[in-house]
C-alpha cells in the first residue's frame, strides 16, 4: 500500500487552478465530473510526479459542507531550487507569506498561504 495522491477541497476552482499551476508549477493531468456535479482535477508535479487532486463541490451538494481552512490538512511541502524565486512565483500567483523559520541566522523554510487558506512550505534543496 502507498499514497497515490492527496485530495484538497477548493471553493473556487479557477482561482485554485491558477495557484497550483502558476504558483506551484503543477500541471493538469486529468479532470472529470462527479455524479453530484462536482469537478475533480488531478494535478502532477513534473519533477517528482507526485499528485494532488483538487475537488470542487457545487452549492447544494452533500459534500459542499462548510469549509474550515486547515481542517484535516496542515500544509503541502514543496522542494525548491531557489527559495527567493519560488517565493516570487507564489506571490505572483496570489499567495502571501505567513511564516519564516530561521536556522543559524539564515532562512531555512518559508510558508505561504494559498487559496482557501492552505499553507505551502518551501523547502530549499539546491540539488533538486
């Protein structure tokens, strides 16, 4: 058994697609509709080939329950070759920095908040 993907409920699909493609560099692999008229979009990281599924549920669907940011999902960890470049890319896609951790005076990790309050952790890995 292994993890195939992580599903994330989103409240505004076009805004979330922009963030995950332009901000995080993922690409859309497949999309489909659900029996209750919801839409799912499978996204893939072109380097690691890890998957994230975006799920949008229409108003009135039994799955369109009140949305509480961060409930059940803490953050997505993304390895980046350049922390400053990745941070600029996320800000250009509408994210805002919410935290920064330092190690021995240097920035070690940064956290950005994207659509629907989901945090993204940037992990510097120059060799990626």
